[in-house]
C-alpha cells in the first residue's frame, strides 16, 4: 500500500456495500413484498430500485422489503423513509417509475407527488 | 458496485461452528440461489456474536433480526418468508429479542447486549474476517496510517500510557509503560510478539478476536513495531485453535498482498512483517519467558527475570510481548484518543474487559463490559441468571491462578485491584459461575489437578509442592481428612507462592487458598463430619431409602448395577452400604422420591 488515499478509496467502496449493517440514519426504501405485493409485481420494482441504487453509487440508502402494508388494492407499494421527514408512500409502482423516484426524491429530495398515495386517491375517482 | 438489499450474517466462530454453522451458511447460499435472489442478498460468515449458548446464530440486516439455534431445516423457511416475502419468522427469533408485547427489539436493546460495551470485540460478528476490505471499511488500518504519518514513536507510547490500558493477559501490567521500556534500549533488531496461547481453562476471548477480527491484532502489532523500533512480529498461537490460525494466515496473506505488511508501508519507509508460531498446548508456554523460548525452538520453560524481555527477549533482543485482547484495544485508542479510553472504567482500570461466561449460567458466552461493572450485573442482567432458579454460590475468575468470589462480594465493581483485594484476580477473563450444587473443595481440586499436570517441573516448589497440595485435597474429598490439614494446606500454599520460579507456581495455590478463605466450613464438614454439603464428593455420599415413602415396587433394586438393594415386594427396600457404588441410578428411577443422598 503506497498511500493513504488508496486505503480511503477501499474504505469508501466497501462501506457502500456493507453500510446496511451499521446505517440506521440513511434513507430506507421499503417495498411491500407480501403475497399481494408480489402478485401485483413488486419484485421487478424491488430489483429496479437496487439496480438504480447500484448504478448511481448511492450511499446511505437501504432497499428493504416488508410485509403487507394493508392497502392491497394499491400494490406494489413503496415507502421512503428519510430521517426527520414524514414518510412518503408511493402506490401502484412500476419499474419504469423507479428512475424518477430515485433521481427526484432520493437524490434531490423532492418527492414525486404524482406517484404518491394522496395524489392517486384524489385523482382516480 | 455491488448493491445488496439484505445481508445474512452467520456466526462462524468456534462455538457456532461446532453447532453446525458451516452447514447453515451453505444452506442459506443454496436456498437463496434456488429462490433466485442471490444477486440481492449476501451471505457473510462472521466472528463470534457472544451468545454462544444459543448458537448457531444468524442476524439478518437491515432489519437486524436475531435468529438463534438455527437448524438446517429452518433455513428454507427463513429464506422464503423473511428474505423473499419480508416476513420475519418470529418463532425462530432469539426469545429475548421479543418484549412482553411481542415487539421485536433491536440487538442493542436485548438485555445481553444492553450493558455491554464492545471495544475489543467491536468487529466480531459485524465483519467478514476473511475479507480485508470489510475491515478497512470499518476504519481498519486507519490507525496505522495515522501513526505512521502523523505521530512520532514517542507520541504513540505516550498515547498508550495516557489511555491507562493494562495488559489483558492476566497480570494487568501497564501497557504504555511496557512499550516505553521496550522502546528505550538501542538495538538494530527488536521484536514484537503476541501471546495467543490462551491456556486458561474456560477462557476463549483471544480466540474470538482472532477468529472474528484478525486484522485488528496485526495492525496493533505494526503500531507497536513502529513505536519501539521493530520490524518483525511473531504471533504465538496454540495449535488447538485451527480456525483462528487459518484466519490469521488469510489475514496476513491479504495484508501482504495489499502492501500493508512488508516494505515501505504507506510510502513512509516503515517495514514490518509478521509470522505465526504454533504452540502445542502447554499451559506454561503462555508465560512470557517460556513463550519466547518456545518461539526460539527451545524447550518451553520459564527462566528467572530480570532480565525482562523488554531488555533481553527473543533471540536475546529487546522484545515487546502483549496479549491478543491488549492489542485489540490499541487501534481504537489511537483513533479515538487516550481520553476516550480513559473515560471508561474505574480509577486504576480503564476501558473494557472481555469475560468468557461459563458454568451455571443461562447465557454462556462472551461479554465485554466496562471495568467497574458489578459481578451482579454480569451474572443476572447480562448472563441471564442461574438455570433452574438455583442459588448463586460463587464465581471463579482468573482460572487456575485465580480464586472464588462468594455471594457477599456480588456487588463489588470488577477491576484489577478489587479482584486482588478479595483474593481472586482478573486473569485472562474466564468466569465460571457456580451454584449450590458445586462443591468448593472439588473445584479447588479440579484447578490444582490442572496445575499439577501443567507444571513444567523446573522448580521444586511447583513440581513437588502443588502435588502435595493435590494429595491433601484428594484425602479430604475421600473422607480421610484430619484436623490440621487445612492449616498445612495454607502453610504450604503460602510457601509455594513465595518460592516458585514463575507465575504458574506463584499463583497455583490461589484456588485452594481462596476457597478455604470463603468456604472454610465446607472444608471442615468434609474433614470433621465426613460430609460433602453439596453432595458431590462420591466417597462421602451415602444413599438411603425412606421407609415412609417406599412402597416396595422393587424398581431400585432392579436398576442397581451392584446388586446392593434388596427387599420384599410391597415392603420396604434397603441399601447395603458396603456394596453401594454411589452411581445414583436408584435415586433417578424411584418414582416416589423415597431415595435421598447425603
Ligand atoms: C503460567 C502462565 C500462563 C500464562 N498464559 C498466558 C496466556 O495464555 N495468554 C496471555 O496472554 N498471557 C499469559 N500469561 C501472561 C504472560 O506471561 C504475559 O504477562 C502476558 O502475555 C503479557 O501481555 P499483556 O501485558 O498484554 O497482558 C501467562 C502467565 C503465566 C505465568
């Protein structure tokens, strides 16, 4: 090892892949993956989030799954938790919506209102 | 970059390995692949979590769900429920990780971990010990970088001194002082050695550090090398620790490959190399001068000191020798500062200490606590108390060099000086808990048997003296004790302590002296009344049948292997004491609790 920079580079790179073991402060993207969610197509959504996180080298982001959230008719449901903020619930999520959610919400901090449960309920009638 | 949504950490320390964790790791890998989620989920073998009693243990992140006593058959369910559907399998969770309302607690809220403070064990159960990148991710080799680029050797020694760290190998010698003594002599060749012989029966913290976080020991040895001016290190590890040896070898190989061991580390011109030497299970080889002789290829026998190893050690050169757990604290001290470390613990014992909890305790395993924690907290809060609601009798610390701590000292804050003041010692951190069913004379005999076996024979007080003490204990436990035996034991014990050559003999009488100090009445019952109050010493037991309770079913007489029980059906049976071999089979079989022992 010739330099401390080299060490730092390894540290950063590896930390990304293991931070879910120590990080509880970062962003958590939780995908509903009960039977209802899976039947509605939650799995490709989950993998799309993972691909996106990997592609963009997102740090302090955890993609996790959870059981049934309770509104099965709106599955696949994705909830985003960020420290100090209200959670945001996205409904009827499809893989092609994932890129936008990651760019606008996770990276830039602006929830994609058009995909949220509130917007959906107000406009679907 | 690889991105995983979940990681399955499986303990592969020696404890969990022996309860089958390797098969668990393979089962997870297989099931995860079958479920088609192997790109999403990573299986990570790690070091010891500490709760060895409940192994094999598995933690799944990001939820932090703590599964215990996992069997291979459970794995498909965990994969299909938890990993595929996100439903935690509650009935397989470690029971104490659920509160009264069945809420799942995070690991840090579980009683076993709540009062612990993990410094030496901080990476154990968190990183993959066979992957140097993971160690680096958790600030590995950062302390070395800091030392080599920002600190003078004097400043390093000063920092260790200020931290108040004392040797964890048993003696409690101030580590900073030892480093400065090894720094002083002018010599072109010096050595840094690590004592990983861990011979105390019941102690396994050094093994867990080596298995769970081998790089932290390597890094600390390099820092020590820089501080005292050495370029070569040796780790003396017992051959009975195959997993530790294997992981150390892998760690050294990876560090060399990355140029973290070898020449011109970080481009600073500092060179350091580390080799492993295997010990073959002689307890005395843990003693420093014997250990160095053994590394040299000589017979592992102690020699008189001075000269101390810091002046004249390995191959006649100035040598620094520290214990594994001592080293495991060094990088944290460098990174967080001496004041941080000195802020934990008691006035004269700083930092934390790892204890191996064993014996009559619910949570057998490894715990790391701040110095000054009371024995009561360790046994009842962390250790989960004594099985079957039995009463606490004593805790043995310090192994064959230590002594027993009785009930009246349960609230004493544990540190080096307090333990010595009550006739025990810290030792390497083995802690064996005893309940009312343990006979203290028998315990003392057990430890003395060990020292008699392990005495190297070089000095007569230890070679002959400990054997004579053992014979006296044998006599007492066999019912041949005479008045005056206790006084003789005490006198001989004191003489051995004063005259033996090395620490082995100097401390060998401690288990006897401390049990006589606190449990004299138990010895006296053996000697004067030929009675073993705990019902352990066979020769002093007699089984008898209570005629009130016996219904004459003859079950006892049929099960007795010695034909010692006779009687008529439906009348009272009786035991012929001259034939009885005291196996206890009759008592176990009797359905009417008519047979008692005393
Ligand atoms: C009989 C005997 C056995 C010992 N066994 C060990 C051992 O297994 N591990 C250990 O670290 N120290 C052991 N020691 C203590 C060492 O001699 C030495 O004090 C210690 O390794 C120094 O390291 P420390 O200052 O970091 O504790 C033993 C001492 C004696 C007398």
